């Protein structure tokens, strides 16, 4: 078995990167370490490793974006499996194993010896995701967060709050044509969220009982709402309580979703930003093997 650590060197904070490098050197089995030098690097390295046909475990060391690249590189290869060693600020997909268990993914011997599961993937216009894809105000907020992080004295959560406030003031909804199974909706739309995992946006959990390997995607559609209604809904939505608002949050399971607009849309899949006038979200024919410590569960 080949063990390949693909490290995003800009993801770590403080001593995280050095601690990881020390942990890799201390392993009792041979392991390779490579560093990404820019966007797309992890995907390319993961695909090259998978295409050899050799059994390989790929450790995506970084945040959700690094994991997303590894997933896109290794998807569909039975000989390859991926995991996420958390160096990023979010690592939202790993929260499906319990927020309190994120540190278990820093235990490299436990990761190496752990089981693996073939996880479902979302296909969004050809880009694959293991966690959550969305379009609407949540995607616009995520797209703008990076801009506010560059401001002096603005922290990660501060940047998110600033982005949220500005986007709410600009307008919550956008004109969209939404098709999700038997649901046909045209008009002002706040957001469309398609879930394979459970967490995004630093801790939002729209569908808390979703299973990442059941062959079904879960979709939530929220039509345009007023600012007071949005403020009332957002906390419940973040906690997976969509069932409390069947007249304001529409739920569908196991359907393809198409979203169109005359104005360019922003979508986010596993934290990666896409732009288009039309997005199609569907269950991918490909799966990806994901491995994890034996003592954590989803």
C-alpha cells in the first residue's frame, strides 16, 4: 500500500505544518510527502497517483478545498482512497464524524489503519463534491468572505459576518428557475442547497440526518423571503430544522436539480466557487473511497 501525503502549505496555522511533517516522519511505514504550489495541484497529484493502478491512500492535508481537489482526482478509482488531515479553517466534511472528533484525523497511524467507505458525490456542472453544493445567498456570502478576510483586524468569523450583512442588505433573493423532481419554481429565490454530507459554511447543518453513502442527495429550496423572515429562519436552517417550516423550506430527496437565471449565478461546492447562468446538481456515477479512524463513525 502506498501512502501519499499531499500538503497545502498555505493552509496550516502556527506550528500545524511542522507538527504534521514531524508526524509523517515518525510513521512506522514508508510514506511520501509532496507539496502543492497552487490551485489544481492536489487534484493533479491525486489523479496521477490513482492512475498508476497501485493501491494508494491519499492524505489531503489542508482544508475543504484541498479535500475537494483530492476527491476530484481520485473519484472513480477503486484502487485509491482519500482522507482529510485538517489544516484548514473549516474542514466541514469531517464534522460528519462529530465535531469533537476532528483531532482524530491528525492521528496518522489510526488513519492509515482505518476502514474506508465508498462515498457518494455531487456532480455540479462536471465538478464533483463530497459534501454540500449550493447556490443563492449562502454561495454569494461564501464567495465574498475572502475579500473581507483581507481587511485589517477582521477574523475568519468576522469576515463571514461582514459578508453576510452586506449580502443581506444587497438583497436576499435572486430570480431563478428551479426544477427539483416534481418541484417547479420560478421567482425570487433565497437559496438552493444540495447535500451529500451534513455541514458547510463553518458549521451550518441543513440536513442533519443525511447519510453520505446511501445513493441519495437531499435538496432544500428556500424561495425569496423578507429580511425579518430570513433572520427568523436562518438559525433553524443551520440546525437542520427545515421540517418546522414546510411552507417556506421545500425538501426533496434523490432528484436532479437544475437552476437557471438571466443573471449570472454563484455556486459553491465543498467551498469551491463556480459561476454560470445555469447549474445542474445530480448524483455522480462515480464514488470516492474515504478512509477514517476506526473509532469514529458518521
